C-alpha cells in the first residue's frame, strides 16, 4: 500500500563518533571508527566497544533530576545537539504540544542503574537503595517519558522494543499516526546505552568479536557493541525538510529467537514492502545502509535478501564498524546516517574489511563514494525476525516525481 511521503524537519545523533550531524558526516567521510578497547564499568571481556564519552558529567535539567540514568543522559545529549530541541519548540508553536507524539525505541533502557543498585543492596535486608527509581530509570517506557518531559510535549507517546529494529519501527509507527491524522508531528528515534547485562549476554551467545567488527569480511566473527541516541522530527507540513521519509516496510518472520532466516526471507519482505509503500522501483534506490552486524549468519542472510530485491549492483555498506551496534538505537542512528548520505552525497565505507567474503555478492563499499544521491534505504533487523526497511529521499527531491 502506497503511503504519502512525510518531511523530516530535523534530525540529530550521538554515538561513539561524537555528537551532531557535522561530526558524523566528517567521520564517515574520513572513514574514522569510534570503536575502542577502553574499559566500561566492571566489564572484563576482551572486546571493542562504541562508548559515548562524557556521559558521566551530563546533568539532568532542573526539575528532571529524578530521571537520571545513563540512558537519559545520552538522550539529553542528543536532544540538545544540532538545535533539535529548538526545532521541536517551533513545532509546538505551530501545532500545540498535544499534537506532537513521542515514539522512540530502546532495548535495555536504563538497566545499568539497576545493576549498580544491586551492588549497593543492604547487606542485612537485601533492600535496594532508595535512590533507584525503577519507573523513571530502568522501565522500558521511561525513555519516552523522559523525552516527552524534556521537550514539554503532551501528545501520544510510547516505546517500541523489538531489539535491534526498535527505533526504525518508531519511524514507521509515527508515519501511520500522522497519516491517520492522530497527530501532526512526532519525535522519533531511539536511545540505548551500554550495560553489563548486554555485554555479558551477547558474550554468552558467542556473538562478540574480540576485534573491531568487520561486516562482509570473510573472517568476520561477531559484532562490536555500542551505544547511541538519534532523534528526528517528522512533521506533516514542514516548510524546509532536511529529507523525506518516502516509505517503510516491516515484517516478522519469527524464524528463530536470535538467528535470522537463513535465506533472508523476512528481510526481503520488509525491503519489498518499503518499495511498495514509497511507490518506487528497486532501481530508484541509490544506496543502502545495511543492518550488517558482522556475524557470519546475519551478513550472509542479509546479502541473499539484498541481492534478491536489489540485485548485485546497488552500493551498500554497514556503518557498525564506525559506531558499533547500538541495539535498540541502531535503526534510528542509521536512519540519520542515511539522511546524512543524502545531504552530503557521500556513501560511507564499511570499515575493517581486509578480505571480502567471496560467498557474499552485494556491492559492498570499502571506500567512501561521493556522488549525488536521490533515494537511500536503511535496514534494521532484530531478534525474533522483526525486520524494517526505511526509504528516504533527498530534501530537494519531489516525492512521486520519479528520477
């Protein structure tokens, strides 16, 4: 079903590469990675991480101190980047706070706070410390509550938690609400911060790489975890959009709790659904930001799906070698990266590849490629087969007008 395109009035992101659009555009153009072997908390695993620096010094705004946790500090950093909060304030003046929704994704929310609280339990009673506010820190819904409070919004709000597709699905959910007339605009995206549960959990699944992750490499052996936050303002009638959300496609193949369908059936279905929703052909897409985790099975399945839908000539790459895998925020982070590719006419390279896997046939970029882009796609696939593909058009592109 073809849906009307929607303008993206503003967007921003914070990852291990830094804060803001310009920082990310420069890093991606230069092929710089934010992955590091720096320690995180008490973790003793030998792996590379995408850590956002300086979160320990971020302070919650006056009146919002009770929301304090690493996840909300990360959200706060992003909300104040690139003038995003100012763009939302202007939208409030146009539409009213109750007509702007908040739809964001996360995976683990503020679970780090609870991990720390358990270290501080009362030795006699086992009681958790009084400072822990579960509802405003760890609860999955907390990040939508914080964003809503920090921006002074009063419209519908909820959190999508479908693992690594969470914040991409937030885009699709917002588009439906706006198209139905429930709201006039929405803050979408996601936030996910590192915690020990995530690190040791992925390690127990034998999915962590001891080296920086290298999607599409013949010797790829796992992912590099990261953290990040990304927000976008989708507005029904934005006067000067930064990009267009042309369409989204979703599927749920339910093949396995943690492994993708080996032929990428659900991934292909999501990409075809996005093309149908946008009313464009596969040949109209200029670049694809892959989900590209760097695990053997995920990359192989996605490669099959991409080649089935787009063929073997479409330039594509995974940017997780630069940012790490931000889990519930990955879809939102990579949506912003897709829009940066449109704005700057630069397709980022997939980093750390030394020997391309001859069994994979997609046109994987090992060096940045500069050229004008009109339409880009961004994939996000989560555990349990929750698959999303988003399609974005250049700000100057007239949706529906063809090439």
